[in-house]
C-alpha cells in the first residue's frame, strides 16, 4: 500500500522558464497547484541546490543576455543605448556642472545724498 500523496508533476522546461523570468517559489507553487515546500523539494532533488540559488543563477543568465543585447544595439547605433552604455561603463552622466572662473563683481548703486530729516 502506497503512503502519502501522489508526487506533484512539474514540467521541468516550463518551471525553468518561469524561474528564469522572475517567478517566485510561490508563483511556481500556484502554477503547478502544489505547496512551496513541494517546489523546494523538487529543486533540491532535480538540481541539487536550493530555490534561491537556482533562481539567482537562472536570472543571472537573463541579465547577462540583456546586457549583451543592449551593448550590441548600442554598437549598431542606437542613441539611447549608446547613452546608457556610456553611463554604465564609462562613468558618463547628465550632470551639468557650472563654475565661475572670475571673482564676483561688486555692484555699487549711487542713490545720491538724501537730505537730512529733522528728527
């Protein structure tokens, strides 16, 4: 006689795709109609790691691909991405600095000599 619940069927490709694009453990549990604990066990059994490390690795791959694509488009002439890459990799900014190269000018206004009042 079998014990416990039937194992949850998790489609590996769909699961990896969800995690790659930011799905949380709870999101995956809701999608596969199981508990978060089932997802945690699945990741441990299938990938030999915990959910956080697995998701960080998957999301890191997406970040790397996005950076690569942004740089590629910048090098192809996309002005917004050239500006973005300049800020990210070359320390450029939109900050406008103003400086005054000469001493301040003193302005004197002559209002004439007022008449003394009888106080």
